[in-house]
C-alpha cells in the first residue's frame, strides 16, 4: 500500500490518498480527520502510527506505507 499527502489551496484542506500495489486509489480522506473503518484497509489498531506517518509525510511524495 502507498500513501501520498496532497496540499490543499485556500479553503480546500489537505488530503491523504491511500493506493494499492497497482497505484489504484483505495481511500481518500482529509489529513486533519482520522479515516473511519481502518480495518477495511488492514490498518485496524494502527491509528496512532498512521497519524504519525501523516504528520511527517511531505506533500506530493508517494511513499510505501509501512506500519
């Protein structure tokens, strides 16, 4: 799974994209609000680690998500 942080402009907030191994978009959510139903993506119980990754993630850089 891959993660990328997209910078918002003006009134549009920053967003996070989660993509699978084929780079297909599987989740899209605001960076300042936690994603609901993390178990659907195999991330159940990793909320704190995911929040830390999101906070330290540079904008526009696709990275492999390893939690």
